C-alpha cells in the first residue's frame, strides 16, 4: 500500500525539479468494434472510446490538483488498427484514422496511439494496407500516432517492412514540409515493442491486456540531476560510480511511487484496473529537465565524448532497478530516453558537433528506446532511412531489448540547419548523415534478417 506521507517528501521534487506524471494513458481494447464495413466500424470505435474515456481528462485534472503533481499529457492507446481494420482497403484505414482522431478530440486527450501493425515475422494484407495508408492518415490527423513493429529477438527483422517504412517516413515528411516534416514525428518503428506503454508515439493496447486499463508514465530527469548534484556537493570525497548509481536508484524509487499513486487514484476513480507505471527519464525542452545534463554531471564535459555510452548504461540500469524495487507494476520501457529534439542539452550537443549520429546509435544500445526525435537532412533518401532503421532494429534484436527509430527528414534543409517543432517536441540542429545513398543495394535484397541463436529459448 502506498502511504500518503511518502508523497509529502517529494514536494521539492515537484516544485523545483520538474517532477511530473508525463502521461496518464488509458488503454482500450477495440476488437469488438470490428464490422464488415468501415462506416459501421468507425461509428463503434468512436462510441466505445467516448464511453470509456469521457471522464479521463477531468479525473486526471482532479487527481493532479488533489496531490499537487502535474499530469502533463492525457492519452489513449488502442488495439493496433491493423487488427481492427482487417479486410479494409487502404483508403478505409485513412477513414479509421480520422475516426480515431475525432474520438480523441471528443474526449479532450492530447494524443491517441495505436494506428499500428505488427509485422516482425511477415506482413499480412491488413498490415500492408495500413502501412501504405500511414502518410495520408498521420499527416491528415492531429492527435493520432502510429507505430510498426518490424522486428523481434524471436523472429528476426522483416526487411521488406523496413524498406516500406523508409518510404513511409520519406512520404510523411514531404507531406508536412510546411511544418518541417513534423508528421514523421508521429510515427515510430520498433523491434521488441512492448504491448503496454504509456509513451507516444509508440503506445498501443496490445494482446493480453484488460478491456480498459490505466497506464502511467513518470519522468524525472531533473529530479535525478539535482539529486546527483547534492550528492557531489555534500560528499567529503568524490563519490565512486556505484554510489552515484545508488543515488539514482533511490531517486527513481521515489519517482515511481509518485506515479503509481496517481495511477491507482485515477484508475479507482474511473472504475478500471491499474496496469503499469513506466518510470522513464523522458526529457522536455525545459532547462533543468534533461538527460543530457545528467551525462555532464556524471563527468563528460561534452555529450558524445568517450564515456557517454557507459554513463547512459549506468543510468538506464539504475532507473530500472529503482523502479522495479518501488513497484510490482513497473513496466513499459522504464529507463532513459534520449530524444534529441526534446532534450535541450542533447540538441545543443548536435549543434556543437560533439554528438554525431554514430555515437547516438551507440548510446541507444544501452538506453531504453533508440533513435528518438532525430532530425535528419531532407535530402536523405528512403533507402538510407531504411538502412538507419535496420541498424537500430539489429541492436534490439541481438540484445533482446526494445529499440525504436523516430526519424524526421526535414524537407529543404540540410545538416547544421535548425528546425523547431514547438511545445514538448522541441527543436534541434539537423544531424549529419554520412554516406547518404550508399545502402540501397543492401535494402533492395529484402526478405528477413534471421533471428539470432538466443531466440531458441523454449
């Protein structure tokens, strides 16, 4: 049982250190909305979302006010749309996306995730049509986010799907050129995608979940940064790395307890089960709310310098350990995010030239997600995008971890130029991509990258 007095010790974390509940996400199963026709399916989708989520935003606001903990985003995750729309044509999936967008607007949430498909072992016709519908669906809606799981440790990597996603990202960017290619920021490509995840753009309500559930994502990079500063300031001798790791674990424990309390209270008020609390260091563009700042506090003068990957590994592990000890419901991604545009310190490192794409990729091998919110030149072709995705997916497949790619080609701009997406999506210099156009022969082979030996576990 979580005691209210445990919350009282976190007042400074909330008021001075940017602690918040980043997302309360309601997962809703929509499988029973499937009908033979797209019109009837869309009507049932809107009705079911409205029925279950109509009180989500006001309840979140009431609980937030009661405990004094900001709830930044209220979101919905639904059954992957490829399942709901099995048998639909490409244009029907676009209509389904619009229905989801309308339902999200009706209940007042910030985003809705689940315009998604799972294709790691092969691409069924429904998934193929959904992927082809993504440029029109995601660029033509305001709140709908999508994802495609193209790989897993068990099945390998579906390179045919990776090639399609390279073109989809290219088309999304071109269709939203007036906003810097922003539509591509609403799509993430996964390997080993978790079935319950409160964070966009990859949130889905996967198989094996409750009919309706509340999942919570808590973020606290500023809290951990200040805790490390206090540890360094108050220690008579410079602390060793294991002491800093212990400080991170203890802080992550407290952050997780805050998130779980809010999640349980929201779920109880809505009369639905509580699912997971995802304690992930998801930064924002605000000063003092940066994962990159933690790297500098822990000893690298420039983000991207040798040692950066090792620090991310320590940070990610300590956050997972603290969250797991704090709650039996810790899940989702839980670890350290390194979304470039959304983290002012990481964005500054790209502008300075100390953080390059290759080093960023190395850091993703030990963080909790992958290449996240990375702006690349508008001249990067679809095959090169697919090859970047394939590299990131291989890291996840071999290491049996979740990896993701959310890459944003910025039409008409090149490396070193600047792009701003506004709000929590942030801004950044455009990172250089070396060897553009040198990977098309690899991508054109298609087929699958076979699963690694460690997939044979049964």
